[in-house]
């Protein structure tokens, strides 16, 4: 229990330290220490056994209620200040609902805090990956054109956010979960608006109102749980049966779809790309959005055999394909990464909602490896943005000659997402055979299988299309000396790459299958090849063939954009499916 | 014994390739080259001065060949079909990266098209694996070859597979990847001498790779398998002589609409 407390309190203490110590060495020392401590504690917890529970004292409960009311009032105020009716309306609805729920909430119940295996696994992702991102953000913020106080507040906010995340994955009370869910919404809102220009503000407000829909459905779900089963605890609710239990569960899973930015809510996550890169990496790819699959995993005992679960997994699978396809029309690197995050979150939710033991394990593995690879990709994208001022993949043509190291990291990220023997690929591979083995009992899984296969193929196209831009260099570019990447950026990237490799090794060993080990051989061979074939300088060099043309060449990138009509159908379709979850929950 | 076959795989593929050139020539009432022509080409290529653009580009061709050979070995050893498909994908990605790594328009266009080809055939290959799994209960080739009656249960899936064979062996109407008249061989263009020889041999291995999938539909009967392979081989060359190349994007559309629907219909038929 002390260790869990440490995970919650340490980041807050560090946040205060960050506000005090000067930039430079001291900041690195603080964030490095936080990373080491947090990931050490998380790892120790992961290897420990048993489930801990913890009851909150009445005073703490009252403080949470007060904080929650203040938070909702703040949202209401923000809606008024920026004249945003949707934000105001949703905040008002939540205030009313929350007030009513607090007036009828049953006094006694099981413990509010439960640390189970799933929470311990989440600690690993949050603290390991999150810690690395904090370390990276120190260097990133040094170069941000803003006041020193704001820089410190930014890093502090990231740290406080880690503490919120550590708490949300142990919340057993739906109301406590709601409070922390709103806290993450607040974090999104504040950090997206950080640069405080028109676009940032608009996107932040968009994130605010969309995420509040999640808040509303959680509250309605909690209300039903209280009226039907006299409980606000996840564990009691999951053990109940009959009545409206599935309706309550369905509403809670809808919150996951919102937080996971499934289409039609993907707008807020893509809008978040205007924020400084550590925000995109931390909140919108590596950690915060993982609440979505986490929540589905938590609910999976109830979802597993129900129509609601079937619906969620179909939505997730369709999102996987649709988001990968939509990404093919984009040209801003962060947006492409954002879409692929949306897609993979859909896949994780689909697997989690199937609810068999195997698919749950796969969803968890995908979460971990996705967090590592996406953090690596986002942070590399941040380096390109900071050091080379390139955001759009059209501007990145030939980046390999200017920044070979960064391009290497990005290519490694792509490879780790698509090829054997890396974790994410393995997850997809096992998912195919796992879903195929379920086909005979549930033919509806064919939709998930198809989505998985086609979506993976589209992702290969997507990633290597970006790779083509990075590698292609127009002839007329003068070979400029490669710009050195500062160590503040280098260290986090190397750490992530090392974790990806270690993760892959661990995952392979866990399978106890000699063939899976053999699957890793070709990758080892490819990396060893330059050492095996050494004397390449005995071959003469030649210029590429241009068919006698002297014109400088510019290789075009491929884009596939759906027509407006199809896009509309897709959005309406997914909107309809989203509502259908609630309807199915209500009738079943 | 099996290791001997694995070691001989490029030679077997070379013979298939040589045989195919003879077959096509006869279809066009030409004399055609001798069946051993691919091997004569090999000696000629090894004798040539090797020019390379840069070292990684040349090494990627080597890597492509050996990873492909590894996946062929996995087929002969009777491994899991899904692993084999993804090992093959890995080999393909190496080739695509090789194409992107040089500043040549044709090489880039070739890589773009290779990528589209992967997107087109990959889902069908996996669906074929799933279909075989549903009938036999296993993804392992060794296991699949002990059962029977695949063709009776998976006729539409077999047609889908036949549709993607021309993509893999680069035959009309789906030979967009090399398309000599348009993009001068695509990815192959910047290779010469010994490194080109490796790419040339990879092509032989591709024959073995894709026709092994055809062979699997014969199940435990070697005869049915052999007849299927011979039949598809003839059919693909006949179609090659009779059709014109389609655009790369049309290829993806045709495969996704026709072949995918056939495969899905067939799977639904088994499941329901």
C-alpha cells in the first residue's frame, strides 16, 4: 500500500521541486530521479502478489466532492468566458446529475481503492513511459518561447497528471473514477490551450466538450447503478446480474469510446496536436487515452458474453479500419500518428470487449507496446519539429540526409509497430489466431477478423508511405552537415528504444514456443548484416539512373482521401453505432 | 532430406522460372530460351562489374533474399502459416525500404507499387490461412497436409488465391510492380551484378512461396496438389498472354472487391 501511496505522492512532490529548481542540470536531475523512482516502484509492485484495498475516510470523501464541484464550476465558467454553449450545457448537466447522485449515494460499500493485477500493469505503462516523457519535456520546454514560470508550470502539470493517472487505475468507486476522469479532461484542456492562440483555444474547448460527454454518461451509469443495485462500486456492480446492470455497463463503456477518441469523437485528439509535443505524447498517445482500453478491460467480465460487449468490439474493429484509412489522406506527421493511435485504441478495445482470457492478455500487451512505440514516434516527431522545423511530411523529404539519427528512430518505431519480432506485431499476430479460434462459436467475430487483417495492411501502407518521404531526397538539396540532436532529446529516445527491444525479448520468452523465437532470427540477421558483409568499398559507386533526364526529381507521396459523401456516411454510421450501444444496453 | 530441398529452393524456383519462359514462348509460337536460361543469366551477372549506389541499398537486397529464403524454409519445415506470411511481409518491407533509399524516381515508384501490392494480397493470404485453419483445425502446414477435401469446402477461397498469384509472380494483368515499359523494372533498377543476381533469385523464391499456397489445397494427396499447381501455372501464363496491365489502384480495387468478397463468402459458408 505504501508503494501505491508513493506512486501518487512522489509526482506531486516532484512537481513542487520543478517549480523551485533552476532550469538546466537541476531540472534534469529531478525528472531523471522521478523516472527512476517511479518506474522502480511500479516494477516492484508489478512483481508483487495480492490485491490491496483501501477505504477512504469520510473527510477525504467530502474533499473529493468539493473538488469535483469546483472542477465542474470551473468548466461552466470556462464555457461562459469563451462563450461556448456546448461546454456550458454539458457542465451544467453534470453539476445537476452529480448533485443529485451525491444526495442519494449509499453510505456503505466495498473499499474505494482496489489495487489489482490490472492496476499494477497500468502502473508500469504510466510511470515507465510517462516518466520518460517528463524527462524529454525538460529539454523541449527550454526552447519554448514563453515565460520561465509557464515552462515550470507545464512540467509540473505533467507530473501532477502522472499522479492523477496512478490514482485513476486503482479507483473502485465510480464517483471517484468520475472525478479523476474529469481531472484528465481538465489536464487535456489546460495543456492543449497552453500556447494560448486562437487555434489552441478552439481545439481545447473542443476537447473539453467532447470529453464531458464521457462525464455525463459515467454519471448516468452511476445513477442507474445506485437506483438498481444500491452501489457505486465497480466490483459490486460487476458481480450483480439482471435488471439494468448491462445498461449501466454500456453507459460506462461509452465513456471509454469518448476518451479513446473513437470516431466520431476523434476530432478532439487530432486537435490536441497543436499543443507542445510532450502533451501529444503523454496525454494523447502513450498514457491518458489508455484509460479507454483500461475501462473496457475493467468492465470485461460483464461485457464478455453480452450483446453490449459484441457491439463494443465491432465498433472498435471498425474504428481500426476507418481510422487507418482516414490517416492516408493526412500529411501532418503528428496527425498521422494521432489517427493511428485512434485506430490501435479501437483494436485494443475490440480485443478487451471480446473478454476471453487470451484476448484480454493480448489487449494488455498491445497497450504496453503501443505506449512505448507511440511515445518514441511522437518524441521523434517533436525533435523534427524543434530542431528541423518540419511538421508536414512534405517538408520532411530527404530528412535522412539532414537528420539520420532521428529518421532512424522513426523507422525503428514503424518497424516495431508492423514487423516481427516486436511486441505490437506479435500482439496482432496472436490476435488473428485467437479471433480465428473463436470464429466457430461466434461467427460475428468474422467482422473483427476482417477488420484486423485489412486494418493491419492499411497501417503498413501508412507507415511506409511516411518512410518514403523521410528517405527520398530531392537531387537539388545540398548536403548540409547533419545537425546534432541534443542529449536531452537523445536519452529519452534511446531509453524507449531499449525498452521496446527488452519488451519484445520478454514477450517472446513468455510464449514458451520455439517457433516464436525463430521468428526473431531474421531481424537479428538484418541488424547483423553490415557486420557480416564488411568490405562494401570494393564495389564501385554509380549515380542513380534518370532515363537521361537532368530535371531534379521529386517523388510524390500517395494520398487516399474518401469522397465527402463517404466521409459523411462514416461519421453518421459511427455516431449511430455509439448511440446503439446505449440502446442495446437498455433493452438487454 | 528436407534440408536438401531447402538448400535447393532457389534452383527449384529457377527451373520453374525457366520452364515458364519456355511455356510462354510456346503459347506465342516462339522458340523461346532454353529452360536453363536463368542459370546462364546467373553466370553472366556474376561475371559483370558490380556498381552500387550505396552500401545499405545493396545490403537490403541481400537481406531481402535471405529472409525470403528463411520463409521458404519455414514452409518446407511445416511451420505455422501465419508466421510464414509475416516473415514474407518482412522480406517485402526490406525490398520496399531498399527502393526508397535511393534518389531515383523509378525506384521510388516501384516501391510505392510494391507497397500497394502488399496491401492488396496480404489480406487474402491471411484469409486463405484462416480458411485452411477452419477446415483442418490448425495453422501448421504439417498438420494441414494431413487432412483432405479443402477444395470441396473452400472453392471460392481458392479462386481468391488464384487471383493474387499473378501479383506475386508479376504477371499481367497485375504486373504493376516491375512494369518494364513504364517504370523500367521499379525497385530492381538500381541493382547490378552480384546484387542484382540476389534480386533475380528472390523472384524464383517468390514462385515457390505462392505456389506452395496453391499446393496446400491438395491436402494429403500429393497428386491433387501437383495437379492444382500445374493447372494454376498454366492458367496464370494464359491470362498473362491474353490481358493488358491494369493500373495499380485498380488492382487494389479489383482484389478488394472481387477476391475479398469471394473469400468472405466462402468463410461465411463454412461458419453458418
